């Protein structure tokens, strides 16, 4: 629907987008001239809580991840977590992502996107690294962001931890999740509405609405850095998992291919990432 609206805009038409689904967030308000969506009600919240379950989270082309793409390949849902040793607090950090963005895919430093020939600005720089003007095609077409699917999309990242963090501390770890996103090759393009939500499950951070003065636990600044590292690592790995678990999808006459596993692992071996 986004590309349809963009085509209408290019043709000079105004557009109104109506989303018939309840929506908690929207990452692109400026594609259409007006946007309407169903509000979240108390019944929706109760239904979500009652249907929630524990155990492993299904990854890949599931839920909202069914219509996403990342780095030009099929994206989806991905998860990862880190458990800190007791010497660093013993806290757990879990990350869930919905990968939907562009960039130049790299895995542990290996330029996978460049090697596979599918990445942002590939038509302008060919197989050369971005900035390597000597190898770029002098006849490359001018860049048109509206025609580049990797310019658009928005990754959604949820960070959960049992560390007793205040809203300030949670905002700080949310910012570190973006560092994990950058490790994968994203540069947060102009058309990308990436965002992070972070929360703590620690009961000791809850604020009471009754009584007078009350105390809450709040992890000190000097003890939060290990959680930063865990957040960066888990975010990076969750994005890779979303790609490796995805499958090729065809819908409405459009096919989005899954990341080719064999070719990718061959590249990783060639660059010494795996053996």
C-alpha cells in the first residue's frame, strides 16, 4: 500500500490511507496526505494478555513480520537474549525485532550484502564498497529515493530486562539497541522510522499510587554498562535471526526472496567469520 500511495503522489494525486487494523504505533505518517487507523481498546489489551504464552518465540515470517524486508531480503521477527554473569549483576536482557529496513548487510564485519550484490545504492556503486569511486560505474543512474525500496521501512525493536531500571535507564539501553542495529549495516536512512521500546520486569521499580513517600530500586549508572553491551549484542543477533529464519514470500504479484543461506555461509567462511 505504501508504494501505491507513493505512485499516486508522484502522479500528482492526494491520497488517504485507511488502516482497518488496531494500531499501537505507526512509523510513517507522511507517506499519505491523511492516515486513519483503528484505536486500541481495553478489549484488545485484555485479549493480547490472555493469549500470551511463554516459551520460545516463533521467528521469521510470522505475525507483523510477514510483510517486511531487510537489506533487500525477506525480513521478519527475530529474537535473542543475553544472561549476565553474577559478577556483572546476573541480569537478563531479551530483544525482539521486526526487521524492516535497508542498508548494506554485514555479519561480524563480513560484507555479505556487497558480496551478494544486493544492497543500498548498488545501482550507483555496483559491487564496489560505498565511497570507492574508482570502481564505481561512471554511467550509474542518478539516485531516486522513491524508487529505492531500501530507503523505506521501519525496524521495530523491543528490549526487555529484569534489571531494576528507571525510565531514564530504560531510555539509555534503548539508545544502545540502535548501535546493535548499526552493526548489521543499517544507517537509518531518511525514509526509515526506526524506534525502540524498552521495559523492565523488576517489581522493585514499580511506583505506588497510594500512601506517602515510597522507595524504588534503581540500578546505578556505574553498574549499567554490562546491560548496554548485552543490549547491543542481542539486538544485532536478533536481526540476523530474523533474516536466517525467513523464507521467500510471494504476495500480490511481488516476491521477496529469503537470504540465500548457502551463499551467505560461504561468504562468512571466506572472511573467516565461521569455519
